[in-house]
DNA sequence: ATAAAGGCCACCC
DNA sequence: GGGTGGCCTTTAT
């Protein structure tokens, strides 16, 4: 992982969404993490591994407000993903997939100009820190099968169904 | 510096 | 459906 930028007023929390309870974290007043862990311990552990040593303050109220904005009629909040140049280019490409559509790991590799790096694209997508807003769930395998999902295939299925039509 | 582990793909059976 | 070899990045030795 590259060196982390300073996080001002870092905070995090948990809140219910249409896809189960999410774990969300903020840096510099923007979202730096959005995940759907099986339980809160895992959510916290994931956050610690992504941002070692950062002292996030618990703030479920703030998370609740953002959940309403994201899954209600609110405008899309700004995302602040942190990663390597390769990861950022992959996550950037994901944001151009329209809702209700899917693409493949190989197509993403083409879009970022690294057609041979399909395997690495899969790994980078698995490391997506801000799921749903950076729609890694819209990426499936070339053969049409679903592929994997860091937070459980049921979650991926639910998101795709939610966006269908 | 090197090894091991990945949300993959093409190809074979 | 399953297994193999190749590919590339990241993380941990």
C-alpha cells in the first residue's frame, strides 16, 4: 500500500442499508471506505488493515446520514479512494460502468490499457475500498459467470438485482 | 530480492 | 462441470 495521506477528523461507523449493515469511514470529509462485512469486528479489522494506526472516532449518526444520501434520492457523495496508481486506474474505470449494466474483468483491463493484466485487475477490484459507489459488483467473468465478491456473492447478486431495470 | 497469493482467462478434457 | 499454465500486481518474507 502506498503511503497514506493525512486523515483529518477520521471517523467511521455502521448502519443498515438495503444490502445489510455497512461499515463506512471518512477522511477529509469524504468517504474513504464503504464495506459490507459479515460482522462489526471484521469491518473494523478491514479498516485497520487499510489505514494502519489511524484513530477513527465512532460516529454512526454521520454514517446514517450518508446512507440516506446514497441509497435515497440524495446526490452521489464524493469518494476518496486511496491506493496504488494501478488500483486507482482500475477503480476509476469502474465508475464509468452505468447502473444496470455489467462488464468483464478483461474489458476493464483493456480500458486501462493493460490487456494482459486481467488477473491483477481482479485483485485490484477485490481491494476496492468503497464498494457500491465504486461499482465493482458490475464486473463479471468473460464466460458470463458471476466471478467473486469480497463481501459475499449474495451481496453482489443483491446489488445487481437492485439495479436491474 | 524473492515467494506466494489472488474476485481471471484461454484451453483442454 | 473440472484442471493447467500463463499473466500481472501486491504483500509478506
